[in-house]
C-alpha cells in the first residue's frame, strides 16, 4: 500500500509546551492525528510527528513522508542517522546525538516500511503541511491553554 504522510511539530517557546500532528492519506482515505507534550522542543515534536504517523499504519507500506523539518529530512536523505549509528550515536564533532531516544524509536517504526522523505516549505502554500501546522498548534492550545 502507498501512503502519503504529512507531518509537523510546533512548540510554544523552545523548550516549552509542544504539539505534533500527522495527516495520513491512502487512496481516498485521510486520517488526522495529533498530540501534546508539556515540556519539549520543536525538534522533538517534528520527530514525534513522524513516529506517530508511522505507528498509525496497520501494515507494511511504502510511505512518502513530507516534512518542513530539514532536521528530520536530512537525517535520512543525507544519511546522518547512518553516520550517527556508525559513530556510536555521536556527531562528527564527537558530541552525543540530541534526541537519540526518538531517533531510535523512529528507526524502529520505519523498519517494516519503505520510507521516502521529502522536504516541503513550511508556512507556504502546501495545504496538508499547513493543516499539520494547524493541528499541532491546536494541540498546544487545547492542552496547555496557550494561544498560538
């Protein structure tokens, strides 16, 4: 099955309360999911959106992930994750990789699928990216009572 997965994360302050959202599209079916973390960073919410989107899949699929996070997209497209793992979860400068717990979880969630990452410009004219941004910010507003 082919699935299109749009994702986005948001944070009120960085760190601060955060939200994530994903929109999954398979054929004529669309599913929206979102969540909240009381104390997090924007990067963590960007990764969490992909994790939760992949967790929502019921069967191995070809997944086309669309994210406005260069951090997430480049981790795969530029093979940063491969290098981090090869270097014992250390960056090229020898520092521990940030958000290692989520990167490991993301790799595990992606394993049963064929996942292709693409970058979309945030806050532009991509309808589904804008919808994810709206859902992520709404999660913060509803759970933390913070206007976005």
